[in-house]
């Protein structure tokens, strides 16, 4: 346990240092924040440091190495020293706020590092895929990275969040099997603390009471980090705690009762618990930075600084696109809604052709700058990427109102309360309109999957699953920020005593019911939070217990084989243990998870053909055919382990000896070097 604590503290010190170094630059964007954007400095650092390396590595000018990263960091320190010389940045009050926020971040990081240490296995759901991306990037000297499950091709998926993970891995010098779990803890800490900072800063615009500001921020952090929806209290009361299964809160539309319209409606707390290092989770700190920057832009009175902030918004939106493409249109919509609301407030006149034209002339240039910069920033990625989406269609089924209430009833109560109180407020602040923009965008995102869906390989029962998943995940985040502010705002301004008591008591009851979720989800996934279950942060140890001989072979590959070699292993179904060798070594194999490659390549024939070729190599009695296929896919080594022997029963050592010479053996697991 001590070793894991030291690793987490070392990781925290690294993040703390990056945030501190980039704090002067963060202050440029968040000058009007009461904490000067301190908690956003960490993600500002990660984006501004990683992208130049990303670009130069694509251009083959600077390799993606630890030395290159440190050179970029030294240059950043010099630039920030120059910024510090321009202004005096920290006073005693600000220092106190910084210490408070950093302690909060540290506690959140250590807490979730401990949770992950109870079950650190990089196994189950899509962890093999996510870790494989990270490992392939860590292995990469130049970009784009090799697809570990499609030898000879590069990754055709949104991997920038994995690149940031690999970036931190190389910077820290730690093993990626450890940094995977530390990154999950980091995402939890960044998300909860950034929501705290943003919600508290919004509250600070209408209140000078420190306790109210902090309480509002903590409320937002609690909801985003731990809360669910009304599914949890509803089914606990209906079915009893012994029958409650926590994933159902993310998958009950189309499942209960069963229909041909099965959807996904995850929320951050669930994503943190199951710990897939997937794009929608990796994007959370980035989209929170975008939301904070949007508020900073709207609040800015100096129009010359509008363009500077718009450029940085474009830069961040480009990073967001490469991390989780669905968030690109979502946050472009969010920006447009808020700019429109802000301009309409400034006009304070009835809508006419002249006023609308004037509004558009102010909004469109900002939007174009943001789009232009985002396209430019993501250009290295897009030059090597083939679009996955296959167009848009109209939905044929819709969510019952009762199920929508279970999903969104809590936020609906707060949004309705705010809308009513907003009309009654005699003095409306700009921040109130920003909250209105958050609510408006969120409910547009909730409504869209009831109208249209983005076409992909999933059809029939799951045709709108991805659309609902990606849209409503962000709606949940926006409504969380709004909820914290709304509770604080109405609690302070509502004058009618009975109405205030009703609102606060109802809000308390709702929050309590939402926060019941971790009492079932954490033990449900991790079995228990008892320290006796502590396993540490090493994510590959489960292989030693499940596939001991294969694990020894994987270690041997890591120590002895170049990172570019192609290693043949069994092709298998998604969400299984197939692809374990390529995922944990980062060395490409001919074909990994078939359905995932179908999604990424937009064509089932390609991965199906490769899977058939893999089977022929292992099982065909024709040695010449096998040798031709090995040459076609440039295979250097053949892995013959537990899953290969299970899936290909006609494969045998006698035949494989004709294809290569044994270079490693552990029990029944053998690695053959292909004879060229």
C-alpha cells in the first residue's frame, strides 16, 4: 500500500508542477475568476504541452520521446517566466484559495487511486482497447500510432486523450500498466475539482459569502463524481436493494420493458467506477475547460481579447474533436447558444431584421475563428483518419415520458425552478443568462436523440444507442453545473419563506436520492472498499493469475522484441480476452477485436477476411498457404498460447515448427520466430 501511495503522490507532484508552471497563462484566460482559473491550469498545461509534440511527431521532425517532452516543458517554463514578469499574479487571499483547491484535488486523486487499487485489472468492457491505444502510443517514436489490432495500418479512432495519457506516461517514466489506473484517478480528480471551480466561480458572481460559494462548488462536485438519476431510488423502492444492479441506471430504456430500442445513457459517476479509459471520459476535463472559456469569453468586456479567447477556444475544440468527435458539434452548439443569448441581452430591443443582422455579424466571426482553428489543430489527425459516421437518420422509436422523467426528473425540477425564478428576478445577472444557455443546450441534446440519430454499424435494436449515449452524457455534465448554481441562487434570492423551505427540502431529498448510487455501484464493481482487498495500481497482474504462461511470454516480448514487430495471435470477439498480447505489448497483430475494427474501418469484410487468414495460418494443413499469409501480413512472430490452443484446436506444435523456430517456451505457451 505504501508503494502505491508513493506512486500516486509522485503522479500528483507531476500534475501539481505542470499546473503551477502554466498558472500564469491560465490567468490570462481566467482573470475574472475568483481563483484565477487555478484548477484549469493543469489541463491548460497538458493541451499546450502535448499538441506541439503531437504536431512535430506527425511531421517526423521531433520524436515522441521523454527528451522531447522535457525540452517542450523547459521552453514552457521560460515563456511562463516572461508572463510572470509582466504582472504580479498572487496575493495572500488568492494563495489561500489555491492551497484549498490543490488539497481538494489531492484528496480526490488519492481517493480514486485507492478505489482503483481495489480492482486495478485492465480487463473487461473496453479496457483492452483503451490500454492497447496507450501502449501503442507509448511504443511510438513518430505518429500516427500503429493500430495494434490491424497490422500495417494506423489507429482509425479518436485517440488524443490516449495520447495525453501516453504523454504523461513518458514524462513520468512510469509503466503504462500503472499510469492507466492513475489516469482514471486523474480524470476523476480533474472533473470533480473543475466542476467545483466553475460552479463556485459562477456563484461568486452573485454572492460574496465564501461559505455559499464553496458549498455551491462542492455540491456540483458531489453530483458529477457520485450521483446517478432517479433510476436508483425508483428501483430500490420498487424491487428492494437486494435486486438492484447498478449498471441498469445506464441501460434501462429499451431493456425494461424489453423493446427494439435499446439505448445507453451513461453519466460520469458510472464511467469513473467501471474505469474504461475511453474518449467520452478522457474528454471531460477538456469540455469543462471549454465551458469555462466560453463563460470567460462572454464575460469579457474588452473586444480585442474576444479574438484571443476565441482562438484558444478553437484550439481546445480541435483537441476535443481528436479526443471524442461527438463533442465537437455539441460544444459548437453550446458556444453558439451562449453567444446568441449574450448578444440578444446586449441589444435589449425587439427582434427586427436589423437587430438580427447586427447579432449575427458579431457571432459568426467568432464561430468561424473557432471552427477554423479547430480544423487547423486537428489537421495532422484528420490527414490520417477516415470518417466512421455514415450520415444521419430520423428515429423510428422514442423514449416514453415516464422513462425520460426517471432520467431527467431531478434536473428538470431544478431547471423549471430556475426558469420560474428567472422570470421573477428583478435584477438579472449575465451569469443567470449563462446558466440559461447551459440548460437550453442540455435539453436540446436530450431532445435530439428523440428526433434523429447518427448512423454507424449498430442497427436494429441499438440503432440510436450511441447518439443518446454521447449527447446525454454531455447534457448530464451541463445540468450538473447548472444545478449547483441554481440551488445556491434560489436559496439566496427566494424571499417567500415557505417557497424557499419547499425548494431547499426538495433539493436535499433529490440530492440524497441521487447520491445513494455509489453505495451500490462501488461495492458492485469493486466488491468492497475494505483495505483488506487492496491490490495496488499494477493493472496487468491479473494476467499472471488467469494466463500465467501467456503472461511470462508477454513479459519476454516486452524485454526482448522490437516495438515494431508484428506478432500473430488469435483473432476474437470484442469485449473478450482475445487481443491480450497486442494490447499489453503494443506490438501489432494481424486482427484483434473484429467488431471494433468493423466500426473503425466502416467495413466488415476487411476484419472478417483477416480473421479468416489468421485461422488458416494456425489451422490449415497447407504449409505453403500459411507461409504466403505470414508474408502478406509481414508477421515476425507467432504466439501460441492458451486462447490460440482453445480457438484453433487443429493447430499443433508440429505444424508451427514448419513456420518458424521456437524462441520462447513457458509450459504450453510457445513463441515462434517466423523464418523469412
